[in-house]
């Protein structure tokens, strides 16, 4: 009984139509899965480019630590040296550049775009990562306490494209000092600043860690001929330039034995943020902010423990992925799995959810589509039969042999049909209709002979 029941159930299946229906269903789901994976959530890139700063700068040193952390997760971080913040920002905004990340000093902006300039890419911030003081070094035993005293002097303001040069130009312009007049704006390698000050070839130098090595800055502070300019108008600068911070370096912070510096240094400083394209992959964004926490969260002379990275907005808006990370941390998949496995699972889930929602209505339509395919085979024979019946009325007796051949072919097609048992009644009705047309054809021939 079980065997007969199984045979009966198998006989009710049209395997040809079932396979065609399932193939169409599989192609549809495959196309939707491909679209969801490729368009909704593309794969996280295995390599990404970070624009850093000059060799030996704080930017470069931080980037090297980033690269090691990325490598541990199977992602290559390509480091691209630059002159500093402004060049990093220019690379990021350039549609033809391959740079996707960059250190940018807060307050550094691109010039206004000209009407004939190509479009710039949309940029976002991933958070503020550290603070850097501005050292204004002068020669002599009694340094001035105002920047206006540098008018007509030879001043090193940092290389073109650096945040140091941008900030120095802003502060000097506020004091009526601009390039092109009596004051000379110079660019020297950080290693040459000390000898140039000692030899009197320059009168002052603006140095920050985005364009100069912290090691060089510390060595310069130990030279007896070099002094740090302490701004008497520091509070006025902080009120006028809201993006700047007060940075206090305590006495003896660099060397307790030598008491360097010999007194507290009350300096103006700028914060640095990590900038990226607006379309940075969410997985890379999470990995980067996690790395920023590992590198920058520890306490230093310039910051408290856990002060950075911070979700602060300046000229650029904080990205949605960065805001989500600062609010709730990494996504749960990346907490449980390695980076590559979590990225793969994340893409799979993104594709699975819409597929699951679409599979239910598609599955409901499958039986109807399956029955429609079977009926179409019957309807094609009915179409040929109807056409033959119309020809019977219009053709003469001498064409009866040709009509009979066509009818025999139609009957043979009906006999060769292999349909499920549930469609047997429709098959027998089709055969009855074939015989009905045959009788009409015979009757039409008889009438023709009688006439």
C-alpha cells in the first residue's frame, strides 16, 4: 500500500514543469541575493590608504601603530606621507585620489571652490584623536610675549600643505603680519631649525607635531639660545579662535633632572581629527575607531586617560557609523567573531533578511505558476484545434485530406501529453473535443458531396 501510494503521488507530478518552476525560482532568489550582497552591503576592502604626515611626525608615528593593528585583522593600511593636514585634506577631497583616510588639524579648511573646479568628495569626521601644542621658538634671552613683535622678521612657518603653516598664518594675520611684506615666511626642515636659530639665519619658528618630529622639538627646547614665546594675550586668542585649545606643559615635564621646561608653558594648541570619505565601509569605520582607542586613549602630558578619541564635531560632521560606535560600541557580530568572519556573516545576514521576506510570497505563487505551465500545454493544443475548426468552414472538399492530416497531428500531440493525474479530466475533455472536430469535418465533407 505504501508503494502504491508513493507511485500515485509521484504520478501526480509533472517533473518537467516542476523543474522549470524551481529553476525560475532559484534564478530569482539568486539575483536578489547578489543584489543584496553587492549593492546593499559590499564586502569590506582588504586594503585602504591613509594620508599621514612628514617622516618622524606625530602623524606618521600614529599611522604606523594603526597599520600594525589593521594587519592583525587581515587589512592592509597603506601609509602615504604628506606635508601635513592641508595636503591630507586636499587628497581626501580630490575625486581622483585613492586616499580614503587622513589626519586633519581642526581649523584647516580648503579654499572656496571655483565655478570651473571639479566636484569635491563629501567628507566626514570619525572623531577627535589628540591635541598638539603650537611652539613659537625665538632666539635670545628675552623672548617677546606678543606675536606682533615678529613683524619684519624671518619666520619659519612650516611647509606648504601643513597644519602648522595654516595656523601660523591665521595667528600672524590677526596681528597684521602677512607674507609678501617686510616679514619673510620660510620653510625649513625641522632638523635645520635649531642651527638656523643659533646662527641667526632666522628669528622665529612655528613648530607643531603634524610637520615636525616630537624628538626634534624636545631637542630644540633644551638649547640655551632658544626660548619659547609665551603669549600674554592667550585668552584673547582662545576667544577669537574657537577651534583652539589651551595647552599647559608643566615645569619639568620633559626632564625632571634638568627641570625642562624651567617653568610652566602656557601654549595655544589645536586638536586633530580623523577624516574619511562619507562612503567609508562601516566595518572599516569600526575597526579604525577601535584602533584609535587603542592608540590614543592612554594618558600623556597633553591629555587625560580616555579623553580621546572623542565624538566632537567641528567643521565636518561626525559620520553616522562613528556616532553609532561612540554611542553603543562595536556591532555584536564584531564582538563575537574575528574581523574577516564578522564581515562575511554581516553581509550574509544583510542578504538573508530580504530574501526571507521575499521567499514567503514567492513560495505561495509557485503552485499557481506550476499549474499555469501545465495548462499552457493544453491551451496550445486547443489553439491549434480552434484554428483547424475555422478552416473546416472555409475550405472545400478537395482540401479535406490536408485538414485530416492536421487533425491527426493534433490528436497525436494530445495522446503524447504526459500530465499529472490531477489533470487527467482535462486531458480526456481535450480528446473528446478532438473527436468532435473530426465528426464536424466528416459532416462538412458529406454535405459538400450531397450538394
